[in-house]
C-alpha cells in the first residue's frame, strides 16, 4: 500500500510498533491486527515497507517478520542491548538475506516527503501518471514471467470543463479531489490509481480479469454520481458523472501502449453513449458483457400493441447490445420487434425495440418447432440506453460472462 494512502491513525500505530522496545519475538498488538483488517491493509507487508521500503506479498512479509524478530533477539544477546527493529532489519536484509545493497540512512520524514513529491499527483491524493506507467511496466514484466492476468481502466469526469467555465477553476479542482477520494476509497491496497491529466484517471488492477475490473470501475462510477448528487445546503449543485473504459492483459494487448489504447477506445465508446457508464473493451464482434440467465431468472415476450403479449421467449443470453433467444414464432431476418424483459411476470421490467440479425430453425422439441433468434437492440435515445444499463445492473449477481449475441 502506498505510504501516503495510509490514514493518520494507521500510520501512527504502525510507526509506534516499529519504534517500540521488544516485548516478545514477533508481537503485534491484537488491536493493531483488528485495525489492519478494518482498513483492509496487508499488515506485515506494510510494516516492512515502512521499515525498509521493500515491497513483497503479505505471505512473504509475514515469514520475514517472524525471522526478523528472531534475528533481533540474537543481536540483543550479542550486543547486550536491544538494537531496535530498524537496525535489526538493516542487518537482516543487508547481511543475511541480501535484499538490500548500499543502503543509505535517511530520516523517515525526509524520505517520505521526497517520495510523495516524486510520485504524488500534487492536486489529489492519488499517484501521478509517471508513477502509474512505472507500475504498469513492472506489472507487465511480472505477468509475463508467471503468466498472470491484469486489467487497466481509464476514467474521465464528464462535464468538468463545464464546471470550470460556470463555477470557476477552484470548484473544478475541488471536484477533481472529491472524485479522487471516491476512487481511493473503493480500490484494494494492491491496486494503483493515478490522475493522468486534466479530468482523467488511470487505474491498474493486478491479478484481476475483465469482469472484476469492470465491477470495481462501475462501483466507482455509481459512487461518484451519488456523491455529486448530494449538494450541501447553500451551495450550487455540481452535476458530474464518470465514464470509463477497461482493457485486460494479455487478451487486449501485450504491451503498455496497446493496453492503454484499447482502454481509451472503450472510454470513447462510453462517452459516445452519453457518459455515466463503463465500457469493457472487446474486439470488433464483441462489445459488451453477456448475461446468461438461469432457469426463469429472465423472461421475455414479444410485444404487440394491438394484441395480448406473445408467447414466452426462452432467453439464452442478454447484453447491452442485444439478446439471443428461442421462440415458437418464425421471426424473419430484418424484422422489427418490441420485446419486454422482466425477472418476474409482475415486474415492469424493460421494453426495448430490436431488429432480428439472424435466425436458425431447430428440430422440434416435444412436438413444437423452435427458432433460434439473435436480435440487436435499437436504442433510439439516451434515456433508452440509461434504462437498459440500469436493467443490466439489476441482473448482476445472477452471473455475467463476456461476449456478444
């Protein structure tokens, strides 16, 4: 976890433990353990990072912490006094583990000021873009060796220029900082978030696939919208939303330029859809997540305004672009349909216009002929798109897979 992302309370507790006299070979107060769990902090990795600035996994850090505590006891027996954890750590990682070379003694506060000025954004509590690119290159090297999957996301505040023009630069800067705090509060310790330029943010999700990164980015989007809808009394409302694009390694690209370009293409799609949405990058024939209903989770009927609703359609998948279902009716390619989707008969659900892209006649099942039909949604207005996005979000938690109909 970046040091400048630690809360003041956590930092104070961790520093106190590093500076305290030895009480037992590997003692960590129970209260500090609970605090680390509450704050979702990798306790041992953060402790050793503060003491030595070495980065390692939590499992590896815990092993070294216990070995370091024993090493401190050995040094105390030889010296006749407690050398303190920092001196013991210097000897342990330099002479025993060879993890350090040519270490330099620098006061902690001075070093942290130097680090924050070199990697921090300056305006927001996030990293700067240079540090983000450094982390991205390191993650690329790590993922190529093992191999592993990871994702990147590019986010942009919709309408920040309008806020700057109408409310002034100070209001715009305040909005940027607020959006950065939302991002920071909703990512894991291992994730990296930076302000790229202007109103854009870059996120790196190690060990995370397309769906996982999409879910986190969409939560950030929803939280950002909620935050800016809450206007303090006596202040003008700043109506800002967030758009984003997601790309995954190695499926979308095997180099930093490819990945960032694919994420940017997805971000452009999100802006073209009117903003306030997250779009995962897919190839030309795949541009949205596909929901696979189980049992009767999702019902669909063709709507005929002059007659009662048509027979129930068996929905096989459903995405932001269209749907695939089987029907007893012989729908024709190019035919226009109006379809109502719902999770239960009593739900108002979603009614959307669609065009038949392809059909496939299937052998009769139980004496009834079936036609497999793929449709593309015809989204005639931003309101229809927003209604579709909201309906898709209501289906999440029942299973989402990648693809298009």
